């Protein structure tokens, strides 16, 4: 996994973490992604996590499970997770295969996701009244 | 079809070909008379009433010439093209399959009779001529009928596609708010298409709330209900919430009876209520202005 482009980038933006998945991940890569992301939530004391899967053209049951696990771990560490960027075809395939994201909230894209975090997790540091 | 083409009666190939060319010459020679006789028979049988006499005359001439050509060359390709063309022209005018098959069989009959007449003195020769003529004539009738039906099916498919396209519009009514009115019977294929259109509509319009109105859908069965549930789930994966409106008492009864789990579905009685709820979700408030003209 060393060398070659990064498969996932995890960026910090204010009190949020934004994790973009660039390409399909195999199971071991997913496990590593989960570990890295949860580590960073603690490190930066993030309040919100956005996982952007816009580049994925398939989300299988293990990937969906991992995403649910990440969301639950993030919750335990005090952050809200939003899943963004699921493509129409991917969404359709997922429901046909009976794969869901459980209680993890979803949003159309990064922008919507950030807005949703601002609504649901108003942060003292962000100043304003927490809406919009 | 091409298989049949490849296997004319091989037994008396040389003899058959000779007879065929004799036959073709005969049919060419009496072209005008036979064609007129044929046209008369068509009229008597009340076929092709949708066409004017001029059109009839033009088409019968072409069919006749094509017919003789097939007898001569043994290749039905040109006839196939012509039959498809002809079908394209006459299908919109309501010409039925039985009419098309009918006129070809009439021509076959007219020509056969003229052969009887010509060879009536020599029964053995007549038999041989018919041996050469019949398979070719059958193949022609077959080709024309199949081409016509093919063309008709193509038209039907095209129209079905058009209806499908039209029947599931995804309408943006406010920023971030889509309406999807479902009119008519939902089958699995349409439900699938509807979901696809809705999902790409959600992305295109960046919708956050979707109202699916099924007032215009007469019935919902297990399959369709499950499709609806899937549509709702898939929309949610894309970050849009779905409100379903217009469930008739009958549909509500059916759904509860067959036990579809709709507990996760947000349903509201009618489209108006659904829109109000959607506006509430999106944070719109709609107020009526003083002095408005509404009653």
C-alpha cells in the first residue's frame, strides 16, 4: 500500500473531518481506513465526520458494514458521521441487494453534508447560532 | 428465414430452374392482366380499404414486380426490404395483419390459377411447375407476413418506450423539492425505471425532499410496494427524504393485508398535505397575502 496514490484522504476542516475515498477499497484497505479515521477523530477532537464516497461505483455489504461501524465508533468518540456522495446507480444497486447504511445519515454531496453537520451538531467554536 | 432460403428442392434443380424461368417469363408477359385481376380480387375481398385506388395501384404493381423477381432470383432480401418499407407506410393507416397476408395469398392464388390455365393440357408439366412455384410462393408469403409483424412490433416497442418516458416525469416544484406523480399501473419494469429517473433527478436538482404521489395509480401489489420501499431507501442513501401521498383507502387496505412493512415510510393523505409537509421540512413558510383573490 506504500507507494502509489493514496486511496483515501482524510482532511481536517474546522471541527470536522472529511474523508474522501478515491477508489474501490478491498477488505484489508477498508479495515485500515476504519482504524486511521477513528484515530484521527480522537486526535483532532472532531465533532463531525464526513465520508465522501462519490468516487465509488460499488458499495458492497462489507463496505457498508465498515461505514456503519465507523459511524458507531465515531459516535462513541463524540462525533456525528454523515455519508455523502452515493451515486444514483450505487444507491439503486444497494437497495436491490438489501444493503443499507443503518442509522447513518446521508447527504447528497460534500456541501450538503457540511450543512447537515452544521444543523445537527452546532458547535460553540463555529460561533453563530448553529443554523445554516 | 434464411435457412429455408438455402434449401429449395434440390432433387430436380436444373429442371426446376428451367421451369421457373419459363414461369417468370409467363408472369412478365401477362403482367397487366394478372395485376388487374389481382386488384379486383383485393377489392372483392374488401381488403386495404384504408388506401386510395391510386395508392393501391402503385403498391400492387410494386408487390407484383417484387413477387416475380423473387420467383426469378430466389432471394427474398429485396422483398424483405420492400415489405418493411411498405409496412412502415401502411401501419399508421391502420392496415391489419390479415389484410397484408390476405393480399399476398390472393396474388399467389391469381398466379396459380393462371398457371393452371396455361398448363391445363399437360398435367405432368403442371405438376412440375407447381412443384417449382409453390415453395417459392410460400416463402414469399412468409417473408411478407414476418416483415409486417416485425415492423409492427418495432412500432409497438417504440411507442411503449415513448409512453414510459412520458409517464414518469420528475418535476421540480421548489428549490430542493421534487414531485413524482405516478399515473397508471406500475409494473416492475416501470418501477425500476421510475427509481432510476428519480435518483438522477435528485442529483440533478439537488433535491432534499421528494413527494411521490400515487393518486393516479389504481392498484399496488406486493412487488410494487417493495419497489416503493426500495425507492425510498435509495433516495435516502442520496440524502433525500421521501413523502408518499395519495394512498387510496383500497391501496392502504391492500398494503396492510399483504403485510408490507411501511413503517419507515413517511406517508401523508393527499398531495396538498405532502407539499405542506415538504415545505415544512425545507423550512419554507407559505402565507397568503391580504387581499389575495383566492376564495
